[in-house]
């Protein structure tokens, strides 16, 4: 396995990229919770773009997305200075988190997410940007936005119903409930369920299985199966961003964030 730093050798910030036998492993290095901000999502998109530009005979054919630490991703960082709230707004360069996230859906490389620990809020959105998800019974997943007084984002409007159907998606989004890996696998949110110690290995095995297939055929089949997904995700994030900007100014959102930090039940007032 060799470290991949891109054509300019500059690397990808808090994202480590390794390439071995046509499978790239992208490892988020923000333990233990691996919160994201605009910069991290940009790094993932930059890495996918760089890997996608390599020739098929010597480059990357499939990707594993994983994280160091206890959790896959506990969502957006509410302490980052990169944007008006937790690094999810526009940066000084004018690029919003969702401008960078839209690039993930446009990548031509199949991606498998190794979901250890928790994938919460936007972390669930990041996991669902991948083609497949591998987890363990101990994995915890939640679209907890309503419990923060917030609207969901990261194109979950599109990706969550595609994985588990509209009815179950509405239930998870409206309640903000947390489910374990067994339930997630039962309803299709996880594609493979293995022991916690085997999550990375199984994700790598699935990516290697894809990489062993004919690359032109894989790319063609995947484009057919995901036809229009990037456009739908981009349009969904435009609406999600508008609603998030509106609700960000509410007293309920301030209370939701405060209650989460204080580890207590929020007291929402509908204002």
C-alpha cells in the first residue's frame, strides 16, 4: 500500500489517502468523533477527483471511506470557525459545504463506507454518499436534526429514501431516532453486517471485489444505476440549505444545540 498525495504532492489535509491494487482507502483523521466541516468535505472531493483522473490500468477503481477513532462521523462541527455555524456555511472563498458535498455525488468511483461507531446527522449523510455501507451490530445511525431544531441536509432528502423507502425515512427524520446496526441492516441502511473488528476488512473486501470487475463495465453500470443522482442531490441541497439557514435563526435551534452540548433533553417552544 502506498500513500497518495495527488498530482501536486500537497496531500489532502485531515484525510489520509492510500492506494493499493486499484483500491484507494480514504481515512478521516479527526478522532475520536471525526466531525466534518467544509474543508474536510472539500478534501474528500479533491481526493476523489484526483483518484478518478488516474488511468484504469494503474490507478483507482474503487474507494473505501473510513475514519480513525471511535466513530465514523458524528456530524458537523459546531465549534469550527469555517462558516457561520460549525463550518457548514460559506467559506471566505464563497464555497458552501454543500457545494463541496455535491462533488461527492458526481464522482465516477464506486465507494464503500466502513461505518464503525456512530454516523450521526451529517455523518449519516456522508455515509449515504457512498454506494455501499458496512457496519457492525454496535454501529449507531441517526438523522437527529429534528432533535436539534434543524432541517436535515447533505442530500438525505434523496439518499435516505433511496436506501430504505420514503415511509421509514420520514419516521427517522421526524423522530430523530437512533438505530443500531442490526436494525439498520434489516431495513437496508447497512449493506453488510459484520463483527466490529471486521468492518474495515469487509469494506475493503467489497471494494476489491468491485475493483476486480471490468472497469469500463463497472463505470457504465454504475452510471446507469445512479442516473440523475448527482443532479437530484444538488437540487435537494439547495432546498435543505435554505431551510437550514431559516431554522438556524430560531430559538429552538439554539436550544437544541445547547441541550446537546449539555447532554439533556431539549425544551422546544416552537419559535
